[in-house]
C-alpha cells in the first residue's frame, strides 16, 4: 500500500503517524526510521493497554505510550515494558492485541510503502 508519505520526511523527523485503511477500518500507524540501518518499521500506533494513547514518545526503536508508560518494540510490536497502572487489565477493545500488528515498510522511490 502506497501511503503517500515522503521517506525523506520520515528520515528527517525520525517517525511519523499516518492513518491507513485495513478493510474498512481506519488504523493509526506509526512509521519509524532506524538511522543505523536506514530501515523503516511500522506498527499499529494505539497502545494495547487501554487503547487510549497514541504511541508518540519515540526513543530509538521503542515507542512509549504517554498515558500509562507501556513501551513497545517497533520492529516486532512486542511490549517490552508493562504499563505503570493496571498492567493486567487491558480494555475489552484491545484484549488479545499483543503484539501490536506490524507492517513491512520500505522506501519506494522516495515514498513509504507498507505491506498490509
């Protein structure tokens, strides 16, 4: 899926959130650029804990939820740090959503492509 985002913009900022359609459902997706390998990684951008936070606190290849502090590895979608409050109580909407869904991301002549 051609998402229409400049790979140069993602390289410059380090990360970006966009919305794609999976079926008929809009899904926020986090795209991160790893400077060391010049690779792009993409995963669902909504925290699986309570579904209330967009993962916007990016540190290297980790994305932290600003609400309860859960941290996810953008390469695998795995949660690497549990949320700070009620870690065993995910919301019904988000239950069973670990790891977060990831997407193969690539640079196609200056534009990001995702395999959905």
